[in-house]
């Protein structure tokens, strides 16, 4: 394609009729194909005065090719990455709901389970779950990196990572100290740390929902743009 542009420039300089590569509707690849396929679909054709002339034709061709390059998306890589991201985030949301909003409140309803034992179980559960969440964060970051550009998904994942870091570096250690005091028979002073942890869990749930929605919308958009089977 770029060879066609150089030849067109040379034709103009030599005073001959310009030649340029004109993308035709038959040769243009769909927007969701890779950039290389879009460029390969262009072919060089001599252009007469009735079709286009001089610099105008070369400029139009350049704009058309750049437009295809900007909209081109690899359906295999992008679709698989979005599908894997959506599946992993939904699994993460289910785990978060099960651990933080179902299992944790339910254990305090058991009459045979004393408060120190319930708190000790909760401390161990959230310590393990926080490590699992970092595995989720790393894998989701890789899927976003290899897939098409996803600003909302990236922002949501960054928010989840910041909240998880806050929990790991501050909230969980402080809550562990309070649980240790209760297990030892003491009574720690009132603190909003428990409520702050719940707020952080809700915020993570919202951010993960945003990542899942953006991945699902991109997946559906890719299916609509996919060419119909022959």
C-alpha cells in the first residue's frame, strides 16, 4: 500500500498520470479483522482523471487506510480475551459474594459457635481470600493487556487492586489485632474498622461489576460485527 503512495508521488513529480492504491468495497476487510488483513486487502490500481486526481486521491487513500487501522481488532485474540475476562470476573464476583456477604454473616447465626471461634475462623478466611484476590487481579490484568483497549475495565481493575492493597496493608492487620484481643478475653475499644472493611467489599463488588459489564458489551459487539457464515 505504501509502495502505491510512493509511486503516486513519483508519477506526479514526473508529470505522468498519478497512480495510487484505492480500497474498494470488495477488498476492504471488516473492521474487526487485524490491521494486516485490512492493509493486505488494498490493491494498486492506475487512476485516471475521471476517478481521482493527484494529491487528492492519495490523501483520500491515506485517510481510508488509517481509518481501517484504527478500527481493526483481531477477533480471535480480542474475543477470547474478553470471554476469559468475563468468566474470571464473574467467578470472582461469586467468590466475593459467597465469602463476604453469605458465609461470614451466616456463621454468627450458629448458636453453638462462640464469638471468639467465629472471629478466628473469619480472620483466617479473609487472609486466604485476600491472597486469592491477588491471583485474580494479576490474571485479569494480563487478559486486559492482551485484549483490545478497555479503559473502563482497566479503571475498575485498578480500583479493585487499590482496595485490596488497603485491606491487606491496613484493615486486615488492624482487625487481626482486635480479634486477638477478643480471643485473649479482652475487650477492644469501639472502632469503625469493621464497617470500613464492609464498605471496601461493596466498592470492590461495584468495580468488578463495571469490569464485567464492559467485557460483556465488547463481547456482544464483536459478535454483531462478525461476518455471517457462508
